């Protein structure tokens, strides 16, 4: 580092965060651990040590080990392509990207922190299987420690995988989606129970995990050195925009900051002279489908996400005690519906601008819903075929339309969500404390929570249909002001 660069960096760090900022962050961290994390961990532990859940944990097959490793790496590749770990603030990133500092020294700290965070997450998932069995006396202490160590090391490998996703932005989502599909397939392979593993097997698993983690960590300098400076700055800018949007509870800003840039099919026309002879609905159908294919990684990840939600639904419907899996399945469906509902977002943007298409915003919305409705119909047909083949439960015929319609409706409502009202910042004094935070959380995550509620109650169709009806009315109330903008 040159002498001229040192004072600039020192001044930049001083402007980024002061000592008071660090103290306040620590104070918030302690509060989150005591108020949120500790009760959540205790609730999960109570569920895991339940006598009805312990037999399910004991029946987990050995195939879950490679499945968990591949799932963590695949998810890390997908996430890294959107929000890579090698980034600081935009100013610091721009200064360090082309400075005499080596890349590992400049950006190695954030990457190591991400690896540690990923190791903690995957290790916690692994420990959630082992330690309840230890407490019940069904598993010895040594295998539980070995399995937890394997999970931590797999998490470290996935953290490096997120850096690889940042390096190979276009290929990482496709490869990550393929790895996730492979992980799901391996998870269904018949295998002996994981509890039946011998000490030699556990020692071999730990040794393999150590080798993989060491190889992954040794590749960090090469990956960092191969990153382009412009890509580093772009990642830092997008991450800062996403953080600012999250602080302001603006989900649209977060989605815009993390959305991939179209790069494929630029020569493929979305609207052509030959297509102009077709019906308007077919024109918009082609237009939306072509738009999806211009970000193939995002499209493939969305399709794989729908498949993962279907797998969770397969366990949530017929197995008693696993109905809660419908909640993450519904949330995944809502997230996967993002690429398919970009047309609704465009119609919402048109509703706040002069009409340029000769159509009202509501007509544009209806035309842009043709493509996602077609995807929903395909999902319903596939579900019906699987039900007839006896692969999934009969209740899926009702659950898939309800959850799919709820996800689309929530996306439509969210497209027209206005900025956070100032009234929501006012305190709400109750005997239990200030409830204004819960009010703002519901405002921000309302569409996701509504979709999750429909998924959780999908086995009770009247209740699920009632929640969906309320969601439809909410979306209609959001779009009724769009009638103010008509034809030109």
C-alpha cells in the first residue's frame, strides 16, 4: 500500500462507522440474541425432542450427508451470483480494487466472515439432527460431534461456493440449480439409517470434509485475484442499495438491487411483425416468455424452486406432524413467482406514468397475467398426473391451485405497494411494550406472510380459500387507483 492511500482509507473507515456505531451494533446484537434467537432456538429444541419427532430423526438415511453438502453448495452458488461476499462499501471497494493491496488482503476478511456464517448455519442444521438423539440416549456423543463438525466444514465449503458464484455470475445459477436438483435426487436414494454408521465411517466423513474445506479455502486467493474491479464495485453498489431498501422497508428496492441483468437472447425479438397478427393475449404471452429467457439463470432457479416447494409439499401433506413444512414451501413458491410476475411490476410502473400503450394499466395487468396463469395451469396439470400415478397425495390437487394463486395475488398486490406511511413509525403503546415494530414487519412481509398462511391452511380448503379471498380483495384495493390512468 502506498503512503498516499493510507490516509484515504483511514478517513473512509472513520466515515463508515464510528466507535459509537460499533457499540450500538453490539447492543442490538445482544438484544436480538436474548429476545429473538434464544426463544426461537428453545422452541425448535422442544419440537425436535418431542417423542413423535425423534423416530423421524432416527430414520434419516445416510444419503442425507451428500445431499446436505450438495444443497448447501448449490444454494451458495445461486446466492453468490446475486450477492457475492467479496465486497465492502462502494467507496472502499473502488479504492481497494485497483490499489497495491493484494486482493486476499483487501477482501479476504468479508469472505472469511461469510464462510464462518455459512459454517454456523449448516452446522446448526446438522446439530439439529444429532443432539436431540443424544439427549434421548439413542446416539453416542462421538458421532454427534463428528456430524456437527462435518456440517460446519460443509458450510465453509458453501461459503467459498458463494465466492465462486460471484466470480462466475452467469454460469453459477445454472450450475447451482443443477446441483440442487442432484441433491434432492440423492436425498431420495434408499440408504441405511444414518445412526447405523460406525466410528470408522464417521472418521472417514470428517476426513473428507476436512480435505474439501482445505481445498476450498486454498482457492480463495485465486478466485479473488480473478475478479474484475468493475464487478467488485457493482456488487458493492448493489449490496448497499439492497441494505438501504431493507432499512427503509422498501421490498421493491431490494428486489431491483438483487435482480439479475438480462444477458441472453438479445437478438430474439419479443415483438415481431408476424406476431402482430395474433391476438393481443398471445403477443403478451410471447413477450413475457422471451423476457424470462433473457435471464436463463433466474428462470432455471425459479423452476427448481417450484420443484423444491413441491418436494416439501409431498412431505407436508400426508405425514402427520410435518404440516409446518407447508410454510417454507409456500414462501419458496412466492419467491419463485418473481420472474413470472415481472409483467405485473411493469404494469404497476405504467400505472404511475402517462399511458403509452393505448391500454389502461388494468388491461396491461390482465395481459401480463396470461403467462404466469399458463405456468400455474401447467403446474396443476402436472400435479394431477402425479396424483393419478399415486406419487403425491390427493390433497395436492387443491393445495397447488390455492398456494399458486396466493403467490401470484401477493405479487400483484406487492407491485402496487406505496412507500411506508409515516403513521406506521408512530409508537403503539401496549401492556406488552411498543408493538410498532410488529406493525412495520407485517407491512413489509405482508405478502409473504399471507402466502405462508394459505400454505399452512391448505389442508383446510375453506380456511385457505377465505385467506385467499382476503388477499384478492387487498390486491384489488391496491390496484383500484390505477383506474385513474386510462387511454391516451
